[in-house]
C-alpha cells in the first residue's frame, strides 16, 4: 500500500504478514479521497477510523493534514504496527485497542468523518448496529459523513441516513450523512 497524496505522497508502507487485514486498494482509496477533498478542508476536521487494520486510511488522512485522528482496532499487532509506522512518519494518531462496539458505546466525541472497514464476513445486522449506534449517539457533526467499506454482496441503501454508494471492483463504499 502507499500514501497517495499530501506530505508523504508516494510513500510505500509494507505491513507484516501476521496482520489480519485487507487494505483498501489504492484505486478505491484515491476515489474516496477525491470525493472527500471536495467536501472538507482536511486541516479542520476530526476523523475516526474504525477497524483501522494497517492504518492505511489514517495515514492518508494524516498525510493530507488532518490533525485529530482516532484509530480503533481490537488486534494488538495492528495497533503496534500503526504505532511504529506513525512514529516513523511523525504522525500524531490516537490509538485505541478495543472492540469497535465497546468504543462506540463509551465515547462522547464527535467527528466530521467516520470511516469503517469491518471484516467482509460482518453480517448486515452487525453493520446496521454500528450505523445505528453512530447516529443514535450523535457521533457525527452536522453534515458529517460515515463511510462503510463492505462487500458488493451487502446492500445498505435502505438504511436511515443513507446518501450514496460507490462500487470499485468487489468492494463498495456506502456513505451516510448526518443531516442538520
């Protein structure tokens, strides 16, 4: 994987084989960030990266100037890898080794962007619970966006706050908007 834009543009990051990850492809990531860069000033927002895995998405946000990024994953090796990589790149990422649902139930922070990349074997019900929890607890700022990366076999377009879906190969990104 590589960082596409910002101060670390072109930087390759090689994750160890022992991480249980499926990094977002560069093509998908570039498309998503093109959409976001037209909506946000990255140096003014707060980001939450759920199921952060290798930290791929968080590195991209940090490289583009986001100053507050919370990264959540329950895997010790993932968190350890992100810690080492973020120190090497001088990125200030806030790392939380905790189950995503437990984290969402405990926090009172609000974000402009929440990105979630759960395992593709997550059921529709599990995804619905995450989405419902985020909106019921008002974890997004006004006009904030939740982006869920998921398999093309899952359809989320009937859920509340759904805005749009973008498909790239076998993966999809569903966007949910916090209306005012």
